[in-house]
């Protein structure tokens, strides 16, 4: 409530806007809402053009506006769980992946990784993303989304697991084998204050540094309470192309060759929350599918 009452808060003017919306609804009735809805669907239909043939069967959309599918009069289904801001358990990951495996989903619109709060792209729902890469094939781009259709598919098979205990900012090498993805589990030992903060408020993020095959370093926040349950580390999935390449047995310049964890500014010493003890487990998985 204090945050919402702060003049510089993005929510400061929301009560006024909501009040004006209620007044307009009372004055104009549902006709104004129907008009806005029709305009919105028309805009989505123009920006994301899907044919009747493409939308045959049941579809799903990931990290995109569900109105895209509604505007196309497509039959669709929804994920059973939603992305959480503070925690994401292994069970939730497995539920989403099993739902995708067991549901008659014929096609999917993948509109980007399910990251929240500007964190690592595949910090959450990595199992579902990996399943899509192995069992669905890219048809074309629809707007900024990848249109995928279920294909013959294959499974990812674990080849090797490495576990390292390191200090903050110490780089751990990662094998970027062609045709492979890397599943990682990263945990950081909490102090008593860190455990209290996670229990009473929410876990604090740390900073993840990943070195890619192309030499670039990608820096983003992660939450150890989530990454210790496992997440898709490599390739760096900011578009569908890196996954398309590795699922087909090829290499990608977005594959990760090194990773390290560091502290980030929190407004107070982050050492109050975390000890300089990082455990990084990486598992290399390969798909039998080849282009």
C-alpha cells in the first residue's frame, strides 16, 4: 500500500483511472467495452495472421496474448499453472511439461521465453520449452511469435552431469556440444537473514553471467530458490532459432560455454543474505533427432 501511495509509483494514478473506467461503463453501458474488444481483436488479427488450415486441431500460446488465438477463432487450451514471480517449484515445472505431453496439442505459438522481472529467459518452464524443441517443428514466424506444429519428435537423453562448488564470480566451463541442451541446477547457500527474507517476504535474486559460444556475455538476474530446482541454461533462448538448431543436431552461437554467479546491489549488503558458496550442476542432454 505504501508503494502504491508513492507519487512516483507506476500504480499511483491507477485508482483514478479505474474510477474513470467505472464511470464510463455506467454511462455508456457494455457497448463501449464491446467496441474496444472488437478493435483489439481486429488489431491482433492483422498483426498475427493465421490461416484456417494452420489452426486446425487444438493450439496453445506461450508468453503471448491469448487474444491472438481468440481473434483467429482458433480452438485452444491453456497451461495448468502460471509463472510465479518469487518461486517456481519442480512440481509446477513437471506439471506443465506433462500437460504438454499428455494433451492433444497440435500446434503452438511460442512468443518468447516465459521470463518475468527481466530475469534469465528460461529460468522457469524449461522442461516445457525443451519438450517443444524436441517434439514440435518450426513452420514460420507469425508476428514476433514462432508457429510450431507437432512432429515426429524424440526425447532428450542425458549424457553427463558435472557438479562444481565455487565462489562468487568464479567461471565454470560448460561443454557446448552440437545438438545438445544443458540443464542446470544452481544453488547459493543462504544466511539466517536470507532464509528469513525468503520465508517472510520473497527470495532475493543474484546475478547470473553466461558466456556464449559467440564470445558475448549475457548478464541477468536469477532467483536461487528457483534455479536450484533446475532450469534450461543452454542455449540462450531469446528466440526459437537456437533451440531449432540444437534440436536438429547442429550447433548454435547462443550455446553457453561458461557460467558464473555473482551478487547484485540490493540497497544493503547482499552478503547479509548469501554466503559465498555456489553449487553449479550441469547436465548435458542430446536429442536423437537430426535435420
